[in-house]
């Protein structure tokens, strides 16, 4: 399996505090990966670095077959290159309809002029409807997304990510605040998505991670502590000490 | 004293050639009788000189009487006396020589000598030499002032003579300095002049530079090519360079009858209009003369016929200029003196520039203090709490008006300021708390709306102040001990009020750091700022903390208002003058950090003064450039000079 | 496509119909073309109000839709006014100078005319030469282009600098305020080449037109109405599609839009520049009706009032901006013009000239606190109420 994203030797510090410390991380095409770690382990900062929000002090990030360096690229260009990100809190555009949200995310020319003259074709609307079906929001297509339930917003956001057709999906705590039924559905959506692209899930909830049934990376103090199957890492003494044992 | 003066004066006249013999006052006055009677400013000089140079001690009273229009002439013999009007309208005459009253005469037996103001001024100059040795120190000082105002060659001798007898060290120093300055201009000995100039080279005094400048004045002289004119040549000038424009050079040639005057367009057109023949000028129809070239051509045709003076063309001007040389020549004939003066002036100039730089630095510092004072309240409300308060400027205004109102009740300025400062704090603290409770509290997570709502408050407060206090500026008078300035030398000085503001700014800085780092309120404020939920969980009441912090920031704005009111006008619009600059200061410095605000104030103040220095006539331009500079600066440090990074920056 | 746009936005059609009706009524009542019930000066006031509505629409686009609270749009408005003012003043002065020079014996030369105009225009600031920026003042076409280009380029440069460094929120507001303050301070200088604090005057006179002001004022009124209609249509079209979705997304969650792959900066810059151009056009129509423009017009306070109008009218809905600008500016001039009757309370007489600003300031606070959707919100409420009523 070829490598899609390779993070090597990345460090970043804020006012002397080392949030990420010589982190190395790889993920291949069509791979599902869970990243776990205690608070302050640098999970969110790791995502910030990959998506271009935070610029690392040192290290390399290479992307895709052409080994494109992501450092110094704007968030928008990284997103266009095929990295999608879902935030911890559901962030959808609440005063716009589900359809508008999805249309905005649809993989199209993102330039202001092209967007200005864009009018959705029948194919676009069909694709939006299809996506809405995948995330279970077919009936809510014309509803203002602010009216959706918490779980529905999470799905809408995942739906928007899928509409972007990214090659790598970064998902931050997708199951937070969901009912058990909603979690199950979320798991299904993620596992399905990982069949065609790489998905990185940052999660606290061990049960959820177990259900994902994938390789796990444990972060601690900004570096990788252990990597392997969930059973493998949960047996690791260091992991138990810093995280699980508490 | 008088005898000493006498000896000194007579010694002086002996070395001047000694025309003085044993004469009486009346002898001398009679010898100048014709001139005195004529009483004309143009001719009176020798008479005054004769009297003053006579060496007679009584002459001071003669001159004083003359100057005061108290000198009368007895018609029967033409003798001069001091006259004093008696109660019955006749005049009592006093002899100048003895000081004895010689009798009373009716007015028609006498003629008053009426010197006009020009003559009186000349008498005053003559009197100076007597006053220089007057027993009264104040009069000696006045005499020095008078000489310094109108120095002239004749006064150098008396001044020198008055030096040895001077006991007062201050006056002695002044006399010595004046003597040296006058030596430079008036001494007959070139070596002495050069020595005096060289000795004072580099002096910063305005008087020194004012003495040198006339020595170095030049005139421009035209000479034919290859001829070097007489005189102390300062420089050879090339027409077209900065010192002498081509037009000015050509004008000099015209003046010296060495070239044809250039015709102005008006003169040319007048020439054309004078030769209209049946709708044509020199054969060209008038209607065709609607370009400059056409008019020149027509004029040329007229000139060729000899009807009008010739037109001077640019090549003619070039040729004339090339055939002549232009020199600037010192009025001062001695080259040694001018060289010494140039060198001394250059040395002074470079020291003046250095001093000006220091002065500018002090100016910038005091401007920075003002910005800091105006911004420090904002640094709290905006920087710490993240609340943008557009009414901040109006709180400054409120503080200033509080000071004004206090002065209406407490006439003593020192006491009134002491009352006004805490009162201004109290008033604006209350206003701030009210604003926070009524408006801002509801908008904590909508910063743009806070901006707008507080702007509404700002216009309402401004208009309210206008309704109460009117539109004209109200005075807020500083205590008299803040008047005046600390003068370091003729160039560097700083007014006490600016020093006071600087000290006040330092005090606020200290107060702020103390409150934030050492008090419960500071601790709680920082806690609430960083994590309101957790702070609330730990028993801190965030409502109370926000209220107090906002009140504190507003209160400080009030005190700043009193300080600003002391040197600026108190008007209802004064807040607006500071609000944008204050925000700039906070933003440029870096939000949430008092040291950043300080750095921002220093940078903006320094930059503004720097631009004003480069372009002193235009403070508006300085502000424009400052804003452009800030916009560009934000490019490189979007979070200000002292920036917080990472999660604390809160994006 | 256009039909579907209008169909999806019936409010646009309603607005345009109302505007057309209003224009017709004013025309019929005017002195210049109608029965003379509406005075020429009031026609000018109404025409100016339409221009203010146009800049309010632009403000609504940048603030209400894109979420950028610009406190500097009057800088663009003023620049538009200055650009057209330069031509008006130049051309009119030229005609005066030519006619006075023609009385001489010799026909005037171009140089004489130029010197004459320069002396007339710049005599007040102690200069007799044309500054470089007046190079195109003799060409109406170029100055008309500059009405759009100068504000547009200023907005492009300023916006590029500001957005590139991710200045957002209140920081950006303050920065735009600094921009307009800087511009007004610059214009106040005599050396600015635009007559310092004298500004440009006599702009109400159209060069070469002998029609009376009552007629000229109507021309400008119609032009203003047309500009407002076109501007409204353009902005409504811009916000109706995906572009509108994106900029509203930027308003609500900039980072999210960025992670969707949109270059937020380009969008902000595009909107900022477009609104600056619209403001320039509004200004170019406003100042010939006002007759004079001076640097005080671009002082920061003017732009803040613009924000007040849009906020009171209700941002995020274009008709709200129009209602706000028209209502507040007309009511303002009614109160401050001394037409409102004083209220005698017995112990104190409320003179509206003195108290209007206090009332405005406080009502602004109240609107911000309790009615964030402004007067436009009322319209929404009515419409929704009707719809609901129809449904049940």
C-alpha cells in the first residue's frame, strides 16, 4: 500500500510549550486510522499542522504520489489538494439549507468568478440528493441546517466532507455527544468512507475506536507513543501508564 | 563709583584721541546748540555723541532730561536747563552742572526741546554706557538687554570699560559674553575678531548664531568671463544650481545692463496689440494667433521690422549666461573672519542638529506618553477583556469636563487638580460600570455589535456634553507650578506639563502592572479572561469581575482625560481625536499586553514626530503617513509588536 | 437563468416596482417636470438619499452578507465624488475662463487657458499649477472611469494587504477606520492637489448645460434611481447563488470555508472591491446633487453612520439596508433641519436639533441589543405572519 501522507520530524511550540515534538506519522491510501491520546497530547495541533492552519517550526510533510510538500501552503490549497477536515464541534453553516451546505462543499472550481456564475446543474442536484441519502438527510434537504439535531449536524458535516471528495479525511471526535444509535451510524459512514480514501479519526471513546476496528496511533506529549491494533496498544505498559491507567 | 566711571571714561577718550578738555556741561550743549534746536533724527547723531563722549558725569542727567522732554531752552540766552512745571504753570529751571535751582520762568520765556521718538531711541542708546555702570543691578541688566537688542560699534568701548567694575557674577558673565559677541562684529582688529569667533565655536546660543549670520551675509556679483571681482569671495555660482536659478542669474545680468530683458507674455501681447493693422498683425490674421508659437512668430516679424524690442530667445539667454561669471561675495571684507565664522557656525550647526535630535526624542516621548495615557484604559477593556469600547474617547472627555467643573468650584488650581483626579476616576468608573451592566454584558460574544452599540453610546454622550457645556472649548488650567519649561539649552527644552504627563503615564503603567499581577482583582480578571467557565467554577463571579475591570479601564480613561485636558482643549469632540489613535496604539502594540501598549505608544509617537521632523510644516501629513505605516506594519506583525501565540491568542 | 433568479427572489421585483413607482410620483410632483408640489431642493434631498441607499446596499453586501464590518466605505464614496467633481469643476472653470479671455483682443492660447483655469481652481490654496492627479480632468470619459477605478484600486490594495495578513473582526474595522481617517487627513492638506479643506465646489452646475436646476436635479434623481436599481439588482444577484452561500459561510465560520477549499481572502477581496466600486458610483452621483465635497465628508464618523443605517434597517437583507438608509437619513435631516416641533415639558424645552443625536445614539443601542435584525426584521416578521396565516 503506497503512502498518501507522510509527516516526518515535525515540531511546533507555542511560547516555549512544545505542542508537537518530532512527530512522525504515515498513512496510506484507503486506510482507516484512529488517533488517541490524553488531553494536550497534540491531537488537534497535529490536525492543524496537516491542514495548514498552524505552521510547524521544523519537519516535513509530503503528500500524494508527487510527494508535494504541504508546509507553507494555504488551508484552501491543502483542502483543494484533497484533505478534508471535520471539526470537534459540528460546524455547518447554520442559516443555510442542507442543500446549500452540500452544494458549497461539492467538488467544483473554487475560484470567485467561477463560483459567481455557478448555477447548479441537474447532475449537481442529483449528487447532492445522493449524498443526503448517504447521511440520512434526504427529507431535510431544504431545511435550514441550524434546525437540525446535533447528530444530524455531525452527519451533515461528514456529508460535506464526502462531497469534497477528499483523498484524506481528518475527523475530530465525531461521536462526541451522540446517542448510541447515532454512533453506530457514524461508524458505518466512516468505515464505508475508508474503503475509497484514507480516514484519520481522532477519538477519546475507546468503545467507538474498538468498533472502527483499525490501526491505532497513540499520541503523548506531541509524539507517537505506540502504534498498532487496539489490543496491541492497550497492552503497551507506557500507554497504560500515561493514558489508560488513569 | 562715579569717580571711577569718570576716570575710566576720560581714559577712554584719551586713547580715542582726547578731544575732551575742561569744559562745562553748558559749553558742550552750546557747542551743539544748532543741532539740538534742529532736533532732526538725521543730524542729531554728532550732538548726542558729543554730549555722551564729553566724559562729564552730569551728562547722564542731561540725556535723561532730554529723553523725558524735560530739557528746556532759555530764550534770552539759549542756555539749556532741566525744567519742572510748577503749580502756577510757570517752570522751575535747574542747572545741569550743579543741580541747583536757578529760578522760575514763565512758559513764554522758554522753549521746550521736543525730541521725536527716533531721537529718544538714540538718546537711550547713548544712555546705555552710563547705565552699564549704574549702581542699580536691574538697570545694568536692562542696559545689557538694550545692547543685545541693538548692538552697535560705538557701544563696544563702553561695554569693555564696564567689565572690570562688575561684581555680580551673572551680570559679569553676560557682559563678557556680549563683549565677545560684539568683538566678533565690531572690533577693528581682525585677529581679535577671529580669536573671539574661534573661542566660541560650537556654542549653541541663538545670540551667537545671530551674530555670525550677518558676518556671513553675501551679495551676488556679476563679472565678465575671466575677470575675478574685488572682495572676499565666498563662492563661484553656476546658474541653474540651487543657489542661483537661471532666471535670477539672467535678471542680474539685465540689472547690470549686460543683457536684454526677457519679454513677459503680457508685454509681448501688448506689443502685438499695439500693432494691429486692419485685423492683422504683421500680416497674420488675429484669429490665427491662438497659440504661443504663432504669437512669438508674429512678434518676431514685428521685431524684425524694428517696431518692437527684440524677443530674447533661450539661446540668447544661454549665451549671455555663458559670457559671465557669478560670484557670491561676503559683505565682510576680511577673509580670515569669514573663514573662522563659517567654521564656527558649522560646528554650532552640528551641535544644534544633535540637540534637536534630543529635543525631538523628548517630544516623541511626551507624545508617546499622551497616546499611552489615552490607550491604557483601552488596553484593559479591549486588550484584556476583548471588549471594544467606542465610547472610550467620551470617557476621556468626561474626565476632562469633570476637571473643568471642579475648577468652577475650587479656584485653587493645585487643589482642584487633586480633587479632580479621584473625582474623574469615580465619575467615569461609574459610567463604565453602568455601560457594562446595561449594554456590554449582553454582547460579550458579539464583538462587532459591541463596537456598534458603544458607538451609539458615544454619539449620545458627545451630544449630551454639547448640550450641557456648549460647543466652545472650556479651559482646564494647570497649576502655576506646571507652567514653564525645563530649559536645557537654547535648543532642548521640555515643558513641565509634559514631564508631568510622562510621570503620570509611568505611574499608570506601574498601577496597571500592580493591579494585574499583585491583586485579587487582577488574578480574577486574568482567570475570567482565559477561561470564564472554569473561573466561575472556582467561585469567581465573572459578572462582578467584568464589571470591575471595565470600570477600572473607564476610570483610568477619566484620569487620562484630566491630564489631556490640561494641555489640550476640552470640547465635546475631544474624545474622537484620541479614539482611533488609541485603538492603533493597542493594536500595533499587541492586544492583551500592557508592554505591547507601551511599545505601540512609543512607536507611534516616535514615528509621528520623526515624520514631522522631516516635514515640519505639515502635521497632517505626519498623521497620514503614520496611518499608512500602521497598515503596512500590521502586514508583518498582524498581532502587534508583542504577540501572543498559540491557543492563548484565541482564534 | 435570470428568470429563475427573479422568481426565487420576489422581494427584488417588489423593490424595483416600488422604486419605479416612487420615481414616477416624484417626477410628477417635481418642479422641473411636474406640478411643482415637490421643491427642487427636496428633489435633491431625495436624489441624495437614493445614493445613500446605494452605498447602504454595498455596505450590506460587505457587512450583512460577508460579515466584514467596514468602517471606511465613505472613503470610497468620497473618492467617487472627488473624481467626478474634478471634471465638473475643471470643465466649468474652463468655460468661464475661455469666455472671459475671449473678450481680449487676441484669441486665447491653450497655455493661457490652462494657466487661467489653474489660477481659478488652485488660487485658494496658493498654487497656480495643476497637480499631476488632474492630468485627466479634462476628459469626462476618463474621470467617469476613475470614479470606479480609484475606489476599486484603493480597495484592492488595502484589502489585499489587510486580508492577506488575516486581519479580521474588530481589528479590520479599526483598520478600515484608520484608512478613511488617513484619507481625510491627506485630503485636508493643501498639497493633496484637491484644494485641501476647501474641497471642490460648484458641482451642481453641469458644464455646457443651460437647463435650470429644477430640471438638472431631476436628471440626477433619475440617474440615482437607476443606479440604485441596477446596484440592488447586481448585489441581489451576487448574493443569491453559490457565491452568496460562500460569503455568508465566511461570515459565519471563516475557518470552515477555508477548509472546504475556498480561498477566503480572494472572496473577501472581491466583495470589498466590488462594494468599493459601488460606493464610488454612489458618491459620484451624490456630490453633484450636494454641490460641494470636502475632506470632512470622508471623516470616519460618516462611515460609522453608514453602519448605523444598515444596522437599524436590518443587515443581511438588502431592502433592510435601503429602508435604514432612507429612513434614518431623512428623519435625521428632518430633526436637525429644525423642522421638527420642539416639545415643551414646562420645566425644559426639548429642542430636537440638540436632542436628536442622543435619541439616535440610544435607539441605536436599543436596536443592537433587542432587535439585531432591525427594521427589515419587522418586514420579515410581517411576511412570515402572512404566510403562516395563509397556510392555516
